[in-house]
C-alpha cells in the first residue's frame, strides 16, 4: 500500500490538490503495479513562517525562498526508491 506525503506551501486551491492526487496516484499505479484503491496521498499545506531553509524562515527577506520559488527537494523520492 503506497503512501505519498506532499508538503507544500499553503495557498494552492482544491483543483491543484485534486490534480496532484490524481497524477501521483496514476504514476504509482503505473510504476508499482498496484491498484488505485491501494494508493494514499496526503497533502499538507505549510505556512511559510513554518518552513525554514538556509537558516531563515521562508517568509523572511534575504536568502529564503520566495512565493515563486520551489520548496527544497526531499532526500528520497517514493517514485525512485525501488530502483
């Protein structure tokens, strides 16, 4: 039973979350060969003042990411972990 957790900045609408869940589910079904019903996707909205990078909170000026910057990558990817 694959479980995918996505942490992203708060502000994405319901349609973007639905699109993300659909695409991740479809990819796992294709790659892992599991049924759609076995896939669980958790989407967590994180406030920028609860997200830190390079020693700064994301809502602080300076080297921290801005609204348009992509969040940092995780060290392991669920989709490539089995390779």
